[in-house]
């Protein structure tokens, strides 16, 4: 038998060209005949080229998209590029390449690699966030948010190098500038914020509706929003004649307060320290702790540090004086930035009080009667708490809230951990923030009709003092959109998280020029039905995207609020024990792999390594296995199919065991492939395809020559092979199309309907078993045996059935013996 040559290169180019010519991946707006399905893989930041880890993610999305298509959905499967960002700008600084040419080159490389892999994207909907016709609408959305009162300016710290201006976190390594090694300072700078906290409650509440999301991501979002119910209380500070508020979740411990702790960055700390002559002490302290992150500072295990301010506050209920400390574990950004110190019942306060010899009081006793050891952080009964003593904590909190409210010094309060969204970046390669500074009118928004505010092509990359855009006078000098007098443009650009918070909306209507999209297009395609991406975006990107949709919904621009109906977080690809990445130097390039094995093998192996949600390890061996499988399939179809090509369709009931066996093989294949596709166990899908092929080819090869002339058997083999090709098509689409055409079939296989399983053929036989107990024959029973099951599964099935039949006996072990006598060992 002559082996047909599996020329994967020729085949793959041929079908990619044909798909493109036929615009086979095009999504049709408002198809009335089909339900819609919007499949989306998080779009990439283009840099360098793709490796096999990336390819795995896109393969998952593409297999899902192709599967939906074959099941009769109108599929939107788009791709785009998150093309603004830091690395392009760093390349400009280091190597003198313009960020635009650096980015465009990377985009072209990515695009050609994605095409080589046969991904079925609707390329006519490509978006690039750095293109003016895209960022024009990023600016439009910013103006819309501004119009809604959701944009404001506030001081926030930045990393600052004397020589090189504002640095991104990645550009300051251990407090030194990445370019000159100069020391990096924290500097306060007025910047633009978006009021995400306005939607905190709504975003939190709607998490309950996101049933298609992994639970751990929902938990991460809840924690990020971090809603806390508690109490606000004011403490008087006589030395500066002001009062300060604290936020506490444990008002019931208020009689145990022995100090106040203020965040070092708090403006009140400054004021109090000045009043008591301790300003330079405070500044030194601040400098010392500025190298620690918020997480480090608030960690319970870490040793706490503080300074005494020399001032005292008045306890609002007892009237006693308590010392005011500045403490590093109190964060400026949470609550009021001031904590009432209760060392008896809070672990961090306890460590702090022990270290600085501050009194520790017990004001809560546990209800189990045992004497509690301090710090006791649980609930129970209030003690040493004046008239509240003896009260349960919950009741105490309620009463205290009422009391504080009555006296006008506090009351119940809700606190969010979530912060507003800092969107200002002092960088060049981003979306210019469309605001104008006018001496008369202040900062005013640019008019919608003047968008886009174009990013100038030429700026100074050498220095970033005042932002790079500031170096281009043509950009900076403009006229005020309100009064028409000369004015200056904002020189900050937006964080790229803004760009990516709405790209999925643009895909719905990517060429519309007078708004980000038309409402009816977005309403038709949204929400995204299957969103696939990395767990690293569990809060940032996903929360910002949700926020934008909630805000646009409130603005009346869209009719839905939640953008992502289902979310799938894929695992990562490892090689030599580390995540595959350029920085680890363990990358297998997509181009090299495609040259050696082709896209169909690449797609198959990246699914075969393991379940898509799991991290998997690169294995060379599997690659050869998949490649050989496709080669064998190719040559089997070439050698056998011509002999069965003109058989009539098989459409009658099976007449003999051979027919029943073929039907069983085919329908078990359909069943197992469908089942695993539905459950996203694509590694099982691949092995089920292999089992199906082996089943068909083995059964055919084992027929006698005369049997192979049986027209009914020929029909069955034909049906089996065509079914196999359809089942294979989402995973390895090129070879499937090629063999489909070879088999004389009409149209693209990618548009053929997915095979349906006939459950009748899953069961092969009903077998009567004899049962013996302790070797003595006892009974007979009828067991339906699923012949697709291997021996292990069959045994388990039988054991269960036998156990239920003999439930009154004490069965120890059930053994299926070859002569089909089931021996049961019983006591
Ligand atoms: C007194 C107290 C007594 C507290 C007690 C706890 C136990 P969650 O649940 O996360 O909202 N806190 C408030 N603001 C803070 C800040 N800016 N930095 C660090 N800690 C701060 O936590 C609320 C509790 O965290 C508050 O309740 C406060 O300590 C502390 F037995 O107040 B508690
Ligand atoms: Zn003006």
C-alpha cells in the first residue's frame, strides 16, 4: 500500500487562503436564523513573537468557537491588540525605535503567526488600541464618564527620578532608576481618577449573578471591593482643636481603646507633630518606612513600628486622655486612615502596645465561660464597659451606633477597600487624556467633535520631566473649548487598562465612526458568552471592564450591565519547571514548531497535554504522538476511502454484529467527543478521537477481503470516516478540510453540522451473569454492559449493581471472572 504524503505545509496554506477568500470566519450582525455566540480570548499585548504557551490559550478559544459554529450558532470570534504600553516606550528610550514602528512590527508578527495557526478570527473586525480610530473612542468614553461626574483630580504618589522624571513601578528597581541608577523618590502629583467606588455596591451585588464564573474569581472580586460594615467615631484632639474620625468594625471594644494610631502619611499626623515640635522625627520615620508596600506594612506577622506624637485625644465615652501614635501598620488609603487602638482584642494593636508599653485592657469575655487570653479577637460578652457590661457584642454594637448618632459623634458606616481608579500616566505611548487647561475656565473637557486628540508622532524620549507630551509645543498649545482663548493640553496619557476595559464592545461594531459602537449592535452581541483568559486579570481588567459597562448602562448607552456571562481561566504552560516566558529563556517558538509539525499538530498537542484549566508541562513525546496520529489518519483515508466513496448512506437498522460494532464505535466516538467538548475536557476529546480512529481502522483491517465488499459495511466505514473528520475539525481544521474535500464533500467542513449521537448504539449487549457466593452458585442477574467501557469501568458498574441487589448481605469483594461467573465473597 502506497503511503500518501501528509504535506501539512501545503495543506495548511491552501485552506487558510480558501477560508480567507470565502470570508469563512465572518460574523453576521443580526442573523435572524441562528442564536448568537460571542467567544473571546483576552487580546494580547504584542511584543516579540508568540510562543507555544500563547498558542495553547488561543487554541482553546478557537476550538470553542469552531464547535459553536458547527452547532448552528452565529459566532463572533474576534481578535485585536492591546497595543499601547510601556515596553514600546522603553524600546524607544533604549534603542531609539519609535514606539509606533516597534508596535506595528510586533502586531504584524503576531497576526501572521495567529493566521498560520488557523485561528478562525473575523479579521475584518480587528482592533488596535493604538490606532486613532480606536483611541478616539477611548477618549469619548472618558468624556462620557466626565460628563457623569465620574472623573476628578487628586494628589497621588509617583516614583520620581531627578534625571528621568516619573517612573512606572517596573522602572524603579529596589528604589533606583532603571536608566541612571539614581535614587527614586516618592513624590505627590496631581492626577486623574475615575470614580469606580461610585459603583462599589452595584459591582459587588452583581457578582452573585455571575454564575458562569469560577468561584475563586468571584471571591477575589468580592475581596477586592472589600465591603465592611462598621462604625465611625470622632475623637477630640485638644492640642490642635480638631477632632479625628476612626473607622472600626468592633465598636463593642470601644471601652478598651488605649491609644489612637494615625497613618504616617496622614495630613493630621503632620499637623499634630508640628504642634508638638516633632515634625522632623515624623519625616525621618516616614522616609524609613517608605520602602515597604501596603501589603508588607499591614501584614500581621511583621514587627510594627511607630512614634509617639506627644499629643493626646479624648475618649468620646469615658472622657479619658489617650496617647496619639503614628504607626506604620495604619494605611492612609483605608477607612479614615486612623485606627482606635484596642490591644486587648486586635492582634496588630496588641503587638504594637506590647512593644511600646501601652496599657492593654480586657473588654470582651468569651461566652464559653473559660477565661480568655489576650489578645482575644472573638465575640462574646462586653465587660469593663460601664453600662454596656454584660451585653452581647452584637447588641452592644447596635446600641453604640445609636448612642454615637444621638450625640452627633458617629454612627454606623460602610467602608470599601476598593479605591478609585488612578488612570493618569506620565508617559507618551498611550491615549492622550482629552482635557484642556485654561487659565480662565480651569481644566475643561475637549469637545466630542474635536476627537481624537491625536498623539503627536514626535516627542523627546530622552527626558520625561513633566511628561513626554509636554516636549511637543504643537501638541500642548491649543485653544480652550469653552472660551476660545489660548490654553494648554493635558500631557498625561491613560493607563492601558482603560483601553482594554471596552475593546470587547468595539468588536460588536468596529467600523462605526460616530460613536464607540451602535447600541443595537452591542445589545445584539453582548454579553460575551465565553471569555477566556489568565487568572492574573481576575480583579484589575475584569473589574474595570465591569465598571465601564455599569457606567455606560447608567448613561443609557447600553442596555446590559455585565459584560462576561461565562469566564474560563486557563492554566499555564511550563517547560523545564518554569512558566514558559521569554525572560525564563525556555520558550518554544510558534514559528519553529509550525515549520516542523504544522498548525494541526500544534493545536492538537496543546490540548492533549492536559485539561485546559490546569498548568501543564511541555512534553516532547506527546508531540510525535499527535503528529503520527494525523499522518496515519491522512494515509488511511487516502488508501481506503476511494473504495467506499460511492456507497449509499447507511440508513437502516443494523442486521448483524459487524454492523452493530461499527455503529457502536462511531456513536461512542460522537458521544465521548461531544461530552468532553461540552465539559471543556479537550485532552479527553483528543484521546476520544484517537480511540475512534483506531476502532474504525482496526475493525476494517480485521475484516476479510470478501466482507470489505459488503456494501452495508462500506457505507458504515464511509459514515464513520466522515463523522471522524467532522469531530476532528474544531481541533485540527486544515487536515479535516483537506480530507473532506478528498472525500468529495461539498462546502467547508467547518460549516458542516456537528454529528449527533444515537444513544441506542452505545449499549452493545445485555449479558446474563451467574452469581456465586463463596464459590457456590446462587443466582443469575441481568447486567447491561456498555461495551465502550473498559474492564475497570465495567467492573465498577457491576459491583454497584450487585451490591444493591445483595444489600442485606455483607459483601466484601466482587470479582468478575473470565467465564462471566461473578464470584462474590461474603461473610
Ligand atoms: C478597633 C478594633 C478592635 C478593630 C478590634 C478590630 C478589632 P476590615 O474588617 O478590613 O474593614 N483599620 C481601620 N482602618 C485602618 C487602616 N487605615 N489601616 C489599618 N487598619 C485599619 O477592618 C476594619 C478594622 O481594621 C478596624 O476595626 C480597624 O481596627 C482596622 F478588636 O478598630 B478595628
Ligand atoms: Zn477657557
